[in-house]
């Protein structure tokens, strides 16, 4: 279970990068193919909106990228919050059943045969099922599938919109067509901040599982930004700080409420545990230096030998 979670979180950013590069078809020079589905229905309209905001409303291309990124993120915010709430519910349920899960895992290690291990594994699956726990932690595929094409379109709109390459941002100090170390630093800070905020109130074991991702995600964003024009990095910066706000909302507002709801739920409906009769007496291996307990036959044999010794002494 832990390995699967580590894999899931560690591969999350990699999946994002694959979508960013794969959703939009590219030619040999790395330019998007205009006949592609995502390009026609998402990238092109967003690129047109950036141009409209920059030229018709005279906002400039830097501010236009910021406005478009914020608008899109606000539109999909309810979906993101819903997804994070479901994930939190599953995490709290996992914490509630953890003592039972640890006991089952200990008995599984101490099981003497593959058959016993299989039966105990069924107990673990039953524990998840009976208490409505998802092995994927509430991370449904639909929200990700909906969001990824939108993020991809934003990414490419900032990359290919005509005019961005020749524009500047922040009092003409940052050319949007060239890499910017200032924006690279801000992108790294925003994603490091988002990673730490997302672990507020998290159990120590869950923090250990997330620790690797805490560093991997920002480092990869920094590496991407080093070779990207400032217009694209600006998109990452705004998205990162927006994600910080979203994480603050979920951790400081939703999480305390969810924890109370789950605690009340299990107080009224205790954790359901089914023990397989055939292996319910299997106990974990004794610690080093601890005398093994004797079964009934061993006790009788020892009593018989002790009784014989006492008779001979008489």
C-alpha cells in the first residue's frame, strides 16, 4: 500500500509533463501542429484571448498571461477542491483503521503458509471494503482527465502566442521571450511552498511518504523553467502561488471539518473488522530475547516430566 502511494505521488509530475508534451501534437521543430484536437479547441482560443487582453485591452502580454491563468484556475477550482476533499476523507479513514491494519499486517508476516497469508490478505481487503476506503485515496481519474488538457492549453498558449516573444514584463525588466532567473526562482519558491503547505496537519508516516515529492516537484519545475521563455515560466509562477492558496483553503478550512466528521462517524459506527477463523490465532513473531509461549501439549509434557522428577526425588 505504501509503495503504491509513493509511486502514485512520485509519478504525478511525470504524468503532468507527459500530458504537457503529448496532448498537443508537435512537428520536428517542436512547434504545435495546428490540426490537433487540443490545439484547435483549447490552445487557439486561449492564445486569441491572451492577444485580446494584451492588445485590445492594452494590458500587455505579461498581465494577460496572469489574468488568463487566474481565470482558468478559478473556473476549475471547485473541481480541484472536491478532489482534494475526497482525498482527505480517505486519508482520515486510513488513519482510523491503521491499528487494525497494522495488526493484520503483523499476522500476515507471522503466517506459516501461503494459504494463511492469502486468507489474512482477504481480511485486509475486507477491512478496506467494509469501511468504504479506496486504495487510490480518493484520487479519481475524471478530475485529472478534465484538468490536464486545460493546463496543457494554458502552457502552449503562453508558449506560442504571437507577440509574447517580443514583449517584456514588470517595467520592461523581464523579456518574456527569454528565460528569466527571477521567475525561475519564484516558480521554485511557489512550488516548494505548495508542497509544505499541503503537509500541514498530516500524520508523520504520511509526511515521510510525501517527503520525496516535496523536493521532486519543485526541482523539476525549476529545471523546466531554466530552458523555457519567461512567458511560460510566468504561467508556472502564477499556477504555483494559486496552488498555495488552494492548499491553504483545504488544509486550514476543510481538513479540521473532515477530521471531525470522520471521528464522529467512527464513534457512531465502529471500525468493521472481519477475522478469518482459520488464522485468527496467528500472532506476530516474538521479539529477540523474549521466551516463546508454550502451547497446551508442551505444557502437559513438561508437567509430566516435572511430576516424574518429583516422584524420583521422594
